[in-house]
């Protein structure tokens, strides 16, 4: 069995501030950046990914591919990665956080380092995709990366079977995708910028065990497939972003700050979502 790990960073044990997850060279004006804090966090992120790889291999995986899925997607420390895994790094990938799922023979997806969706109280660094996307809804059901990425994986017939992160990230993922998703909680959220963490080695041990259990869930797991004609809504933080995203063919306005479209399948959803994000992210000018 071949496993794809989509490795995010905010849900890593010990992470509770943007300082932990912002590469100093990529920080914008006014954004917090600290080389030491970031380096420590990316090492813990890499070790958590290694724990997931070890669990996957112990559970019967024959091949593991890791897709760096955070920020500029150059966070994993190559020299520290498990020798049996291949990894994808770099940004502007057609499938983004799900790059690799399109490869032949992927049996399951693991989410590591995951966070809760925008607006979730007492959830460290909760957000949806970017700081300016307030919500994404499938037929009115609110979601974030756990749903967006599951829909892309679902197009290729691949189920999500593991999520690691804070307890609200785990609960939200399981609520949408079902109990087929093995959850590993590495920290309890206290506020947007505070959490109570397990000791990192303990967290990594939990991830190792959870990943091995997740392998056993693959045979009965169902891919999350978007229905033909599903209504996807994207709600932004500002009406000007909706104005920009509305320029896409097939997109309608769905309120003051929201747009809607109806993709035929997960592949079309991926294209529409990414294009709308690119348009909406263009700096708003007067
Ligand atoms: Zn991230």
C-alpha cells in the first residue's frame, strides 16, 4: 500500500504562535518572525512526519510520499526525514496540499500537523486556507482544508484515514469524514495563541501508534466524493475579494462577501477553488 502524507505545521506539538510556523525569509512586513523558534518547530514537524511514516510502514505500507503542505511548502528538514520516504517540496503545485494523490496506486491519505477551521474558538492558529478566507461550504456545510483536500483525494478514489493536531482539528475532520479517520491529539487548545501540549516525544509516539492503526482502516474506508452539482461557497473577509473572484466563468455572487459555483467533480472543484483563491488574493487597490 502506498500512502500520501499531507504535512501541515500549525497542528504540530509545541506550536501555538505564528512565530513558530513563519519562515523568517517569507515573513511579510509586520509579521512575526524568529529563526530559532521556526527552526525548532520545523524539526518537531519533521519528527512527527517521521513518526507517521514509521507507523505506516509498521502497518503494511510499501511506499510513503510526504507532501510539504505549509506556507511556502519548504519546511521539512530533508536530512532528518525517514530514509524510506520520498518527499515533495515547493509551492505552486496543481493539487497544492494534495500533490501526490494523483499518482498511481495511492491507498490512503494522512493529514499531519493539522489545525481547526477559521472562527473556531480556543483552537491554536485556527484558519481556513489563508487569513482572508472566512469559510468554505459544501451544500451549506462549513469546512476547511480537511474537506477541501478530502474532496480532491476523493476524486482519485483515495480516503483520508489519519489526522493529527489539536483536539478541535481532529474533531472537525472526523465530523465531516466520519470515524474512519483515526485521530491523534497532540495538544489541547486554550486560545488562538495558546495550547496545552504533550511532551514532543510522547506526541510522536502517539502519532506512530495512530498511523499504524490508520493503516488497518484503509480496507473499509470510503473516499469523500463531491456530488455532481454540489454548491461550493467561498466567503471572504472583504467584499472586494468576492468582486475579484466573481470574474471567473461559472461563478456567481452569493452574498456581500461570498461567491458560489457548482463543480462537476473534485477535479473541477480543485481548479475553480485554486483560481478563485488566486484572484481573491490579489492585493486590493482603490
Ligand atoms: Zn499551514
